[in-house]
């Protein structure tokens, strides 16, 4: 029987999101493809360093221990690479070296494989390439650009903390458009008027829905393992405040998901909260917010909606 992807959380990652490719990329830019290929062959058995999304991916894959059948995991992470298979071999050996449970990969020489996101039922594609992420978002696919950020991979900490902005990330940009066009008072009036109407989904809504299934799996696991402590924690960190908070919470409830924490900051700098919360990954659609958050936590830009429109 074929390996089914429909009931899993599937993440697609470029090697640039998970590993440190700085030295390899410098060779490519400085000396061209032929020398890059030679360099990768010479360093085939030298593992690449950890990249920004490494702690997130490692902890996400670790949640597969909730499954009784290792052949039926909750999480699948697929490598989507612009390398050809030969130069991509070093990445595969690095995955093996770090003990990451990633066995599936797509290599497409010089082309971004983002077009395969729907074919693989991918709920999130991560890459350090702005061009590739922009193209994926423009095609209607869930994608984020991993930014150069501070990150901590504490080996003794098994927990996985994920933080989301709300508008333009989990929800669509309808309300954000009101904010940009008419200001804060009109935004609040719009949210109060539509408080019972769930928001349209944003790029990462389906990702959150599938994360919620893993949260449910943890709760089920606790029934037969009373001493188990939940590892997965989800937080909303948004510039919304009362009275616009209620529609956001109603929307999450309508999707069948719930955050463990919600921070309705009303313009307080998100970095202040995030440096205490210490998520392993934070998603936001606004570059202005991410400029400061990336100094304290791994930050991902979701280039979606009105705040990212050029001109």
C-alpha cells in the first residue's frame, strides 16, 4: 500500500531553514557551481551546522514517540531542495548525523520545489529564500521565510513552544486591511460588529489545525501515562487588544483549536513577551515586528496580505 500523507502533519523544509549553509553558499557565490559541487563532494562527511529552524524541527519530529506504530507517525518532514541529488547528498548525511527522522526528499537542480506543496499535503514550507517563499505564498501555499535570528537548542529541554501572530498568519487580512485603511478605532468597530463571524483562514490556519491534533494525541497519551507532561505549547502573540480579542478567540474555537496562551498586547512590543516566552519558532506577517523579535527568538516572516503588498 502507498504511504499516505492525509492524516499527518507534513512540513516541507529547504536545507537553508534547518542547517547553516553560510560557508557552502559563499563558495557558490564566489566560485560558481562547478567549484560548489567539488566543495560539497570534498566535505561530504563533514556535517553542516544547525540552522535557525533546527530546534523546531527536531522537537516536532520527537513528538512521533506518541505513536505506537513507528510506521504511522504523526509528523512527516520532507526536504525540498534546489540542489541536485549529488550535491544534496551532504544534506542527507547531515540529517543522519543529527538523528533527525527525515527520510524523504525532493531534489530539483536550480529550481524551487514549492510547486509540490499540495501534492505532498504540506501544511508549512520553510526556507531562508525570500524568492521561494514569496512565490509559494503568491501561489496560495503556506510558506514562511526563516530569518537570521537568535536561537537556543537546549538539549535538556524536550518541550516545543510555537508562537503565532494572528492577522495575516492564522487569519486572513480582511481586518488588517480595515486597520491599514481606516485606523484603530474603525478596526475595533469592525471586529465588534463581526464578533460572531469567524475570520477567513490565513496561510497557517491548516498548520495550526494539524498541530491541534498532536495536542489531542498528547492528551490521549496521558490517559494511559498519568505522569506524562505535555511538551507541545501554542501561544498567540498579537497586537490586538480588547474589544477585538473576542472575535479572534471565537475564530479559533470555530476551527476546533485552542491556544495554551494568548497575549493581546495592543501595541506593546512583541519582543518583550517573546524573550520571556522563548518559543522555538515565531510566525508574523509584519517585517517591522520581526526586526526586533529576531534578536531574541527564531522568527519566520509570512509574506501574506495587505501589509506585504508592494506599491
